[in-house]
C-alpha cells in the first residue's frame, strides 16, 4: 500500500474543499471497498478524505411519498429500519443478502453504490496486465479467460465485468434517485448512475471530480410494498450473485390482472439491469404461472456469453419467474 495523507472532515464544505485541494484524493466512508482496493494496488490515492464525521448524512427519512436514505447510513441500519422493512421490503432484503454481518455494520449506502467489480483480472494488477477498467487500452483478459462469474448483458468488446451490487438492483427496479453535491446539488436517476462499459469501462459513473453522494431517494408505490429480492449464488452466505432479481407487483382490484410490475436483475450484467421488456410483456396480463414464465424468458434477450458464463442466460429467467411467483403468492 502506498503512502497517503489522511484528512478528517466534519461538514460537506470541508470534505469538498479537501478533495479539491489535492489531486488523486478519494473519499473514505466505511472503507470496506476502498481499503480492499488499496491493499490490492488498484487504488493508490494521494489522500483519503474521511467523511464519517460529516453531519447529517446518516439519517433515514421515510415519508408518504418517498424514503430518503443518507449516504453515510450503514447497510445494517437501513435493512433493520422498521418502515423500510414494512413498506420497502425489497430494500431490506437486498441489504441483508449482501456481504457479511460485520461488513454490513461498517459499509455505508453511498459506498455500496460505488463498489467496484469483483473481477479477478481487475483486482489482481500484479498478475494480470490486461484490464481496460483498470488500465484503459490494455485489453480484457476475461474475454478468453476464466469468466464463469462475468456478464452476459450490457457487455462490450472492452469489458465483460459484472456489477457486484445487490442494493443497487433494488434501487434500479424502483426508480430511485441519487443526490450528489459539489457546491451545488443535483439529482441523478439511478439507471443513469451506472454506465455501460462501451469503449470506456474505466468510467463507471457520471460523477464529476469531487462530487459527493449525499443521499438516495426511493419513491413509494404499491408495487414496492409488495416486493421481493431473490439472490441465487454458489453458497448460501457471503457470496456474490450468480443471478438475482428485485421484483415488485401490483394487481388490479380483481386480484388477477397485473397493473404494475417492476423487475431488475443482478449478477448477469455490467450494471444493475432493468428488465423492461419483461415488465411490458406482463402489464395488463393475468397473473398466473404460465404467463410469468413465458414473459420471464425475455429477461436475457440479446445476451452474449463467453463460454463459462453461458449458464446465466438460462438461469436469470428462472430467477425472475421464481421471484415474481413468490411475491405473487403462487410459488
């Protein structure tokens, strides 16, 4: 690990000022991602700006129209919040199924959104030189390498690294907004917050230098109150998803016709993946198992495999169908 300067900020202007003064500096919150990346040599910041003491960024405000979650709120605190567990169940479930209990007690919501891929070609610079995400223009070793855990949707010839998030998948399904600040505030729709790799896989978010995530806001909806997060993985605990689905369902007064449905996928794409084609195929249809399973097959339409990850194309539609049938009371 390289030498670096350590600065502790207690207010947003202090944090923004500190990071602006020193090129190559990074924000530090829970540290569960940043410290890992520093240990493996991917991140070599000149300074760490500790924002854990910044006031007002760890609050959870639940109202009739939305819930606003401060960026410094701990994953475990959000998952255990009584209103979120009751009215936003998919948020709580996605957080509880991410990482270990120890990490959830340290990791923050803002840091969780900024976590980077677990692709070994990205995280082992001393072993693998070819990684466009880490070293632009060097190539993508995963294309012809061990790629069982890599993406089949949203890929490009430059990168097939999978986004590792769970909570982000739930946020994408329910149209969350990311609030950021850099002297002035702006809002970024969550689906625009995660960028496809294209020719620039090293650019993962639309944040400008020094912008700080201050909150995430999720609008309430009937589908959100009836929601579920299903995560399929190689082992039951502390493992990233082979495929996951965040779903929500609202039925008409007849209890059979689908009024609204929300679906996003994790573990299979280069960003949390909104399955809009599946949603469009289901709205207005009768909620039953044949209809759900037929529509779910559209979840991986256009997917491209690279050998070992071929199974994800078959697995993801099954995960979507199972999640929907569970939340609909059929499974």
